[in-house]
C-alpha cells in the first residue's frame, strides 16, 4: 500500500492566521470590558452623589417645614435659597414662601463645574 504525503503547509498557514485573529479579538474584548468597567464605576459614583444630594435636599425641606430656617438665604424677591455641595456637584434650591400653604419650589438644579480635559488642547485646530 502506497502512502500519499499530506501537505500541511497551507493548512498550517490557515491555522496560524486564525489563531492570530482570535488572539487579537480576545485582547480587544478584554480591553473593551475594562474600559466599560471603568465607565460604569464613574457613572455609579455620579449617581450615588446625585441621589445623596437629592436626599439631603429633601431633608432640608423637611426641616424647613418643621420651622428651622438656619442656613437659608432670603433674597430681595422674597425667595429662600440654599446651596448644598458634595463631590464637586452643587444642588441649588430656591423656594417661594406661600405663607400658610407652605412653599413652592422655584429652583431645584444640580450643577457641576465643567473641567476641560487638558489633552483637548492637543487636537488639530484645522489650520
């Protein structure tokens, strides 16, 4: 019986290309997963901060309805204002005193000062 030799050259080349492609895709998958994890962590911290500010603002309103006006600023238009800051985010609360009916919220905003990424200056300006 005569044996025919099997030519492994093209098959070995194909397997090498496939293994390189799979390795590259695996590395991209791992780096994307790590970036997603970092972004999710930042988002979670932002949400925790915002909810903590909301809770603190509600507690301030509760104390105001109980008669504690300490820390509130009375403006010329008769509104009460209070700012609460946590982790660089500021909650601005503005209330109008409606007398015996209580208060009306005229402003309830959360603001964060924008910080420019220093690497943005390295971008091409179009010239």
